[in-house]
C-alpha cells in the first residue's frame, strides 16, 4: 500500500515543517510516520528542552495552511523528551492527543 508519506507533496510539506522548527530549535529530532489512516502523516518533534508550546505556536499557521490549502493531513506533535535525544533506551514518551 502506498501511503501519502511517500507522495512528493507530502515529502515537501514534511521538509518545510522540519526546517521551520530547526531554524528556531536546532536540537529537535524527528520521527515521521503514517497513522492508522494512511492519508495522515505525523511528525514527532522530540525536544530536549521544554519548548513544546513554542514549537506549536511556530508551526500552527504553516500546518493549518497545509491542511486547508494543500489538502495534506500532516500533524506535528511536539514532545519534551530529553532522554530520547540523549539516546537513552527508556520507554518512549506518551504522545499528546492532537486535534
């Protein structure tokens, strides 16, 4: 099954959102995956510092434009996770519910 994750427009949207975040928060790492609905793509933005609200504010407009103007279902989920960034093998953080 081909998901939208592989679509060139989705790849461009993912790169744009990641670049937007990295310009302000260079320590963020990402996990990109398709959800249960293969049309939706999720980007976990793992941050070693408590910047989750700032990341949400930063990308909210761009994410909304992608949803409504481009028809792309891409969602960024900022996660405070200092141990994930450090390479610790502790369990992954619980993901916040995203509207």
